[in-house]
C-alpha cells in the first residue's frame, strides 16, 4: 500500500510538471492593469495598507463593504469617513478615488455578496484580470490565528473554486505587534 501511494504521488507530480511546463518565450504583449477589489469591513490601518497596495497595482480600485440589509444604517461608519479619509486623500495624491460599493446582505452573510460582486465584475470585463486583495491579520502566536481571518480564508477558497483563470487572490498581511494582551 505504501509503494502504491508513493507511485501515485510521483505520477501526480509528473502530471503537474507536464501541465505547467512552458517551452516558449514569455508572452508580454497586451498587458493591462487589473481591476482591483478590496473588501473593507472598517476603516483601519489594515484597510489603508490594502488600498495603498491596490494603487500600486492599478488606478482602478473597487472597495467593497458588506452591511446587513436589515439595519438601513452604516453599521461601521465606513461611509461617513470614506469621503474625508479616502476619497479626499486620493484626490490630493493625484489618484482616481476608489469607488466604494456597499453591498447589502441578508442575515449578515459577508462572503457570498463579495463573491457575487467579483464574479459579476469578471463577467462585465472579460478582457481584464480581477485582483482581489484580502487584508489579513498576522499574529505571532498560533492560537490567536484561530480568532482572526476565518472569513478571509473562506473568501479565498471560494474565489479559487468559483472563479476562472482571470481572478487572482492576493494576501495583504498586517503584522500585529507582539506587546498586546
């Protein structure tokens, strides 16, 4: 059984090698900056880092924020600070301000509205790559990891499974200082 397992693993690696090998020059024609999607829950330093990286990739940035459809109010205050902290700052830097798309979701589902939004963008722009920047907290201690990033992980997995070859998922880590308790 062990020998069969090892042989099947070797065959799998060989198949992957054949599937991914390239024996021709790189195709670098017709490159275009991707549409960048940044899920933002609150306005934080983590969100700012993700937006800064988004602008390094493209001038076309879509910020998506999910709110429960039940409460017809800005639960996290993001819309209230968006103009002053983001839109105005982008204009002052000579950048096209990122568009804030507020997605309503029943029952506080967060992941499915973002996935639907990204898949819709992909359908609307068949000639473009879609880069989804996923802000994540990185903790020094492994047990803190269980408290954060579960939505991020689910979002990444579902984008990989439901998307096509034009959706790219990029982690944007925020390293939490060690001196907190």
